[in-house]
C-alpha cells in the first residue's frame, strides 16, 4: 500500500471520527433538551382550527389550548375530577348561584421570542409585567359570548352566566353579564340557576383568560405564534399551518399541585394522518402517535408494540336512534327487537377491531353522575337473539301483522364515511340474521346528513355525541330530554324528563348517580328510544422512554409527561 | 400572435366569470352550510355567524358582494387592523396621498372553517408548497415517461418495448395510495435514508414527487410511444430518410418534435392538476399543500375557500392551455394563429 493511499485512508478515518463527534454532541444536545414529538390527527377535521379559546371546537385544538391557557378550574385527566386551576379556591353562595374565585396572583402573560429563543414575560406600556387578572377572564368570557365573535361553543357557557343567553342573542349588553371583578384577583360569576356542574363549565376552554391588548394590536393575526400571548404551563413556539405546532415550557408558570411545571422542554405536534404518524413512530422519529385502526391487531400481537399501546376512554358515544314518528318504530317491541339484535361485542371485536368499547347505555361511563361499568353490571341492553325474536313476534302481533315481510321498508341513514359504512353493513347483517329483516342502507354525504337528521331523521339513524364537559347532564339532559334540539328521535317520556331535571340541579352525587342510572334504563331498555352501539377510545402508542399519565378524558396533560431516566 | 394572446386573455375572463357563477350557485344549492355540525349549533349562534359573514343577505347580493371584493380595487386611508374580512392580496402603499393610504385589490374573503385565516392567507401559505411539489413531480413524470415512450416506440415489439410498457401499466394501475406508503416503509422506516413525512428540505420532496410523478409518467410514456409510432409512418419521415439523413437525425430532428404534440397537450391540464395540490399525496406525506382545501372546503361547505380554489384551478388551467397552444405553433409549423 503506498503512502498516498494510506494518508487518504487516514483522512477518511479522521472524517468519520469528526462526524461521530458531531453526532455525539448533537445527540447529547437532543437529550439535554427534552423534546417530545407526537402527532395530532387533523386530516378530515377542520383544516387547522384557529386555536382561539372563543372559537375552537375540535378536540385536537382543545388539546393545544389546554396547555397554553389554564381555566379557573381544571379537569384531572385520570379521575375526571374538578381541581383548582387558575383559581386557588372558590366559594359558592348558599343559594348555589354566586361563585367567587380567588385567582393565582403570580402568573404572568408570556410570549415566545423567536429572536432570543426564550419565553419572556409580557410588559405593558410602562414596562411593568402583565399578570393574569380577573379582568382578563371577564374579557375572555365576554368575547366568547359576544354575538360578533360567533363562537361555536358560546352556547355551552351562556346558560350558566346571568344574561349570558340574552347577550349571546344580542338582546342584552355586555355590562349586564353576571360576572364581575371584585378586585384584580377575585372573580365573581353569578349563574341564573343552581347547578352542580357549573363549576366544570367555568373551567372550559371557552371561559379562559384572554389578552385584550393583544387582540387590539394584532386583530385576527393574534393567533399566530409570533403574536400570541399565553400564560399556561407551555407557550407557543411555532405554528406551521397544516404541518406542525410546537409548544415550549413556560418557565414563568409557577406550577400548582394540579398543573405542575412541565418536565419536558418542548412538545411538537405533527399534524399527520394516523398511517403517516405510525410510520414515523416506527422509524423512531416520533415518541408518541395515534396508530391506524387497521394496525391494532398487529400491534396487539407484537411483543414490544403491545406494551407501548394504550386505549383509554374517549369522550364520545355512538348510537343508532329510532325515529318514533315513523312506522314501525312507533312500536316499542319493534324498537326492542332491533336494539337487542345488535351484537355490539361483535361490532367492536370483529368489525371495527379498533379497541372501542361495546356500550350498554348512552352516557359515557366514569363521568360525574353517569353509571359506571363496575357498579351497574346489569344496566342497559346487550345482544340477545332470542329476546329480539320474541320482541319481534310481540311487535308484529301489536301491529296485527303475520310476518316481518309485511313491515314497511326500513332504512338506516348515516353519513357516508368508510367507517360508518362498515358498522352499518355489519349491523344490517345482524338484523337480517336474527330478525330476518333486510334493512336498506342510506349513506348520505356527511354535511347533508347532519341537516337531514335535524329536520327529518330516517327510521333508524346513526348519531354520536361527544361530551363538552364530564357530567351525565351533558348527555342525558342536553341531548335526549324531550325538548332538546339534539333529540332527533321525537321521543318523550315524562318520567325521564323529570329525572334528568331533578338530577341536573341536585348536588347529592349518590342520588344523582341513581337518577341517571334509572334514566338510562328508561332510555335504552324500557322505551328503547335509541340503541347504544359503542363508546369511543383514544388509541396511542408511546415510546417506552416516556413516563406519562394515562388519561381517561381524551386529552393529555403533557406537563406531567417526562423522559424516563 | 399578440392578437391571439389578447383574445385568449379576454376569453379567460369570460371563462372565469362563468365558472364563478356556476360554482357559486351550485355550491349554495347543496344542502348544509359552513355551520352545519354533527352537534348542531343553536339557531342563535348560526344567526350570529351568518350575519358576521353576510350569509343572511339575498343570494345575488352575496355573489355580487363576493365578486366586488375581488374585482373592485379600493383605496384605504386608515390603518386596517388585520382581520380576515378585509385581507387583500395586493396592497400598494400610496405615500404621496398619506401615510396610511394604500391601494388594495383582490379580497378573496374569509375562511368559514379556519376562522382566523382568510382565503388569501391559505393561498399564500399553501400554494407555493403545492407548486413546488407539482413542478418536481411533473419533471419526474416527463423524465421517466418520455425516454420510456421513445425507447418503446423505437424498439417496438422487443423486450425493451414490453418492459417499458409493463412499467407504464404498473404506474397507471398502482395509485399513490399504494406506492406512497411502500416508499415510506422502504426508504424511511427500514433504510432510514429519507424523511417519511413533512416538508421543508429537498430531501422531503424526493419520495412524494417520485410517487406522484411515477403515476403520470406511465400516461406520458404510452402517449409518447403511440405518437412516435404514428409519426414514423408519415411521409415526411420517409422523405427525410430518402434524402440520406442518418436514422439518428431523422428521429431527433423530424420525428421527435412532431410526436411531442399529444404529450404537450396533456401537459397543460396535468400541470394545472399537479401544481394546485394533490390531496392524497399531500395527506400521505404530511405535506402542507393546497390539495386538502379542494376536498375539505367542499365537505365543510367553506364557501369562500371553494370559490377560491375552483377559480385558482380554472385560472391555472386556462393559462396553461394557452401556453400549450403557443407551443403547438413552434412544434408544428403548419399550425398558425392569427
């Protein structure tokens, strides 16, 4: 080997060492800054929502908002219990109407400074740090309810603030709202009626503090990362529309028992569909991802991946409703037959195969007031072929028919997505096998379908409800009470209405649980107003390097996540 | 030629106006609206929103208002606080008329879904991404397709022809939804050579532009082959051979140029299709392009985004077809425009 070649080889070796050194240094750097890369499935949802507390409506945007702004009260992700958020404590007047919140006094507004690469406190014209005050909450709440804002979720908050509904309808002035600052750090909210879960609602994303001076300065562009001011455990570092959102630890967040200072330095949310997320996860470039449902079987069979997989309760409940005004579903036995003939376990285990949980009643178990699976082993409906056939016989006898062939044509309507089709075809087959009835499927373009079921629902229609706040009232009062605009079944039952009315204002949680359990029994197993199908789950794969909490509310609390070791 | 171009540009405006009328009234005839939700909004909220976006006015007024915002220029003398209702594409300062005086033109309206963004915001941010991807993919399609077609035609009924056309048929029949994830798995997950998703560096463009370009290369290869075969039978090719030109000269100087006409014809619409965004490719590869807005705007009844994307597509299509017509004249001297 000649010397020239040898020196070339030496240079080559040196270059390799140099590259290794660079890699090692950057590797150390990456470990020093704890950056978690995860995914948000935004495809098919609204093309990146505005991430505006007054406007946002998708669970993906609320996930981000919950890290940037903390509510007066805060929802524990594991127990779904109400904890202190920006309010250290609160008192409720004896009549249950007036809530007085004491607000944390040491939380500054912050923004991410791209030039210095650091989160900095926001100052006013005189150079003094701006702290979050009761007035910022009043501004945020007023902006949400302002009819000019046109907030999707104003209607959830409006009924629990005096004159909220009227102001939102343009019939009252902002000054008439039942909300006032006793002093900078004491906020008083007056509700027109005493309801226990109002405390939950005051903590929701549409009731957060907002920075009036920032909106004045930047107009609609305040949402962008370079303009946005926040105060929660994380601040917004960057937002590349349709691509990724990066939040960065806010060192000025004081940390509370419920909302500690984050251990992670940054969380990067990549906006990808689930197939792409899972590919990135497998390549090791993302530490958490939502796997596609088609991969769940493979994940469960894989020794390593099955350990990294977690499915927790999400916020939604899917059902097939019966339109009581359309024959033959004006007959209770016919409704019963159709409900009992659905093998929900088979739907989730053999058809969707994505970890969703077969439901026996409507409201999502585990939220305040709702029945739990442990305490109510016999509540609700489940698959019962013999019972379904007996009910069909009884129903036909009621109608004076001799066979199911004499029934009018029955149609199941749903929004035309691949998933809805899959479930509908499976249930259609179950009805054919158990009842011998061939149901027509009517798949409609999704947005058209939303309008159709509101005006004139098909005999059987697919619908789902995702809770706004974790209380059974949100399901049973707001969507199935006889006068609810979300009740497409045209069903009404005085006993049910009385139960949900009473449970709504009761503060005795044990009594409420009993009332809601009874209400569910009437809804799904006496009147058979609707057939529950399954409860949704959130699916995740998370790297074993990550320590985390296991959420049951469909939202993660990244301030409690960390890298192990 | 100048006259031809002027006439085509005038026609372009007519086409765009017709497209805007049809799109506007067709989309409004479809049931549902931008505020239809699975969880329906209370009537009061919908009323508030309709008022904010002027959707409560008579349909004709809305159309005229929309077109007026785009076509009629405005001169503003006071500072406009950034807001999605008044976001103009063209803002030219007129300092001689006052400090805050601007000439403003072309406001394509707010998005009703991404409520803090205007259609102009969406175009400015996402069209360049789709454009880059589309141009590279078109380049890939031509670089693969044209040589493949030429080789197949010249070596007709040989193993080269069969292999070339086999590749072409595969390209046509295997869609991006298959090739995309396959490429991602091979080059990203297994070999760690290329980024799987995202956008920003040239490396990010390799997989998606190949996946996208490959599909269309097949179309171009087949067109190229058929066209070249036909041209090779023309009289003027026989003449060229008869006057003693080498086979190479015959192909390059006479056959190729003339056989490009069908290929150039499809490049026009293909260019319009590719540069305005491709929903499936952008979704698979996590590319923040414009393609998704063509689809989500329709499912979400995001009226102004529907109008914006359709008009943009129509504009690009009309312009690229005009360029194709001009290229015809260069390719085939028999074609002349007056």
